DNA sequence: CCGCGGGCCTGAGAGC
DNA sequence: TGCTCTCAGGCCCGCG
């Protein structure tokens, strides 16, 4: 499911019921998700006040008063839902045990805010891990992550530098979390279309070559266009509450709307909407993933 | 080091 | 209706 806009949407949904609240009870309802839970996973969460809920790339990070950080990744199919007690429950009781179809509800937090927070993940590619905040820099899951695409440090110069010398395709480079952290298949396709760049283009062409091995690595106009398109598509998607494909929903259960704004993703055979283009959207496979694009206006 | 392909899981949807 | 097959938004790992 989730790329950066969806994770950010989830963060905004969880923030009001998590920040400032204490985790009264934490429950892992099976031994593992993608990885086994740490033996002290529950112990390090229970009784802790969540002092802040942040996001890094596609990770949610809950700061705990103890100095630990709860790292959460939604994988492909992970989602959270918030169950508030004022629906039809008496004060002090929780909705969760009566929720139906709970097969894939793997983690449960009962918060002092009065809400139950349920993590559901059918495919179990998601995971959670508690780490000490002062060990964040050494955390293998976070090490090597590239810049935040909506952060100040991500600009054409930085993208060009990261792509300089890369023989792989622009599509593959943008999916590489070391180059820029938070894009997935959908938003890469969309950003490439909006910048009119071909997914097959060699990544290194975002940087100037220099002469006789000297200089070069400067951003081309293409790099500038691509950075602008990444900003636009991510910001628009966040504004729309993310995209809803298959069973992905916001924490409230509502659907995101950005999927209606896709220009190419899952639109094979449709007409390209770029002004004056009118080409046909095509699909092919790159690195085992579907790429959607318009060969007429993406060069 | 780099780039690619396989694998992890379950469920939805298409086609028969 | 039900079976089988393909594909899915992520990311780690091992190979060449």
C-alpha cells in the first residue's frame, strides 16, 4: 500500500490520539510480522507516554518518554485503524475485542486518550521495532536512507549528485531509497510523467558530464523539472489524504482520493492528458515492477 | 561497489 | 459457483 503520502496521512490520523497519551497496554497478537518481535517489545512500550509522532521516509516513529523510539513500517498491506470508545462503548471499555474480521489484526495499543489503535497487515511485510533514540544513527533499517523528498535539502543539485554515474534507469534510481527516501512505484511513475521524462532514461543524464573527467555532476534542467514534479505530486497527494488502492484506508476508515488524480498509474490504454499530447498510456516491466508511462510526451 | 532477480505473504480479480 | 493463475503500493538478500 503505502508510499510517503499514505504514511504521512496515517501519521496525521494517529497523531491526535497518540501524542501526549500513554500506552496503557500493548499487545502483539502473534510472534512475528516480517521479523520476529523483540523479546522486550511489549515491555518497552507499556506505560510509556508518546511524546511525539514523526515520519522518516515510509517509517512512522513514535518518541517515547523513556528515550526509546517505536519504529513502524506498513510494508505493502499494513494499515492502522483508530477505534474510539465513544461510538457505542461504555467509558473505560474498548471496542476492539468485538471488532469482526480481526484475522490480520496483529498489534494493539490501548491509549490513555481513550482510543484503541489496531495494526492490521494481511501480507505481514510490515514490522515494528523499539530502538533507543540515541542509537538511531546506527539503526540498520534507517542507515543509508536518502533525503526526504519534501525536505529542504532535497533539490536538483542533490538529486543530480545522487544520480551521477548511475548506469541504471531513472525509474530504478528513484525507487532506490538511498537516492531519495519515500517514493514507491506509483509516485515514481507519476513524477516521471509530470516531468515528461522517460522511465527508461539513464539516471546519470540528470547530471552534466564535465570535460575529460573534470567537473560535471551539475544538475541539468531535467533534474530541476523532476524535483519540481516530485514536490508537486507528493504535496497534492498528501492534500488529498493519500491514495486508496485495494483495501488501503485512512485511520478513520475513510478513503483517500488521490488515485483519481493518477495520470498514468494503472491507466494502461487510456489517453494521455498532457496538454497537446493525446498519446496512449503504456505499461511494461522494469526491475520486476510495472511501469506506466506515455511514450509520446515522456522523453 | 553496482544492478538485478528472487523471495517473503495473503487476497483480489480475471478467465475458464 | 469455484478453481487456477496472475498480480499487487516494499524491501532484504544473494548472485554475477
